[in-house]
C-alpha cells in the first residue's frame, strides 16, 4: 500500500473537503488536467463536470467558485513544495549547500509524486508557473489575505528566507530574495520555452543554466554582505 501524503489546507477555501471523497479527488485530478489543457480563463465547472461525469451542482458542493478552486490548487502546491524542501534539506548542515538545493528544486522540472495519486504535480507545476499569479492578482486580494488564503506561499518564503539568513545573518532582504528566487525560477522557465528573447537560455533550453543563473544572482548578493 502506497503512503498518501496529506497537505494541510485552509478550510475556508472549500465548502466540502475534496480529499474526503472520490468525487472530490476527481475534481482535483480532472481540474488540474483541464486547466493545464485549456487555461484557467477557458476552464469552467461545467466543463469539469462533463469531464468527470457528474453534475455542475456537484462541483459547487465542494467549491464556491473557480477562483477559490485555483487558490486551493496553488496553496496545495506551495505546501507540497515546502514539504519537498524540508525532506531534501533535512540532513544538510551547510546552509550554502542547503540554499543551492532549494534553488535546484525550484528551478527543475517536477515529476509526479506517487504519494498523491489524485494530484499530478508535474502538470500543477506548469499551472502555477503560467496561471498561479491569477490567484492573488485580483481585486479581492486583501480580503483573501485576511482569510489566510496565501499562508502556504508565505510559509514557503519564510522557510527559504530563514535559510538565506543562515548563509548571511546580516542580509537585510531575506523575504524579498526568497520571493525573487521563486518567481525568477518560474518566469525564466516560462520565458525559456515561450519568450526566449527575454532570457539567455532560449537556445539551449537547459534548466541547469537557469539554476546557474539563480545561484549567481543569489550568492553574488549574499557575498556583498560582510
């Protein structure tokens, strides 16, 4: 029997816990597939219901609207990434080695995790890169923030920020650098394949070059601090 990884989710994001039933898990599984295939703007609960073989009303019993569904998916992803960082850096003592491992994890392609049978992390990773900002670039961002919808992302940034401070305790901008690492890893990945003239990696399309760029950016900044 395979171990099932559980990511703690904000209960305000759903009306009924989707992880508590087969239909709920199918909503997550097929929702990821459809958003990846068509994009979030075209995605609807009606399309999702047809794909699963249920009613649109059945989807609404779990999620109030597709915005909260997207926030749910991105929050789940950030929680999963933080788990991966903890798992892969737990036994590392050197903070510089630890930070390099974090950068590699963030800038590398994601493989589907067997511990989560109803979530395809590889597809979800691509959704977060191309659609993730739509979870918070909204008019209701302040209200969503009050409900702690973005806590998993904040927690991840805090974790990375603490590793940065381990490397350079006097560095003034650990949170800003943490978010920069995450966003740059995503943007450079996206640009490399879709807008190559905005990167230096368009011809090679090598993740190793993105990782090298981020290492140079991060450690050059930290070396300036005495």
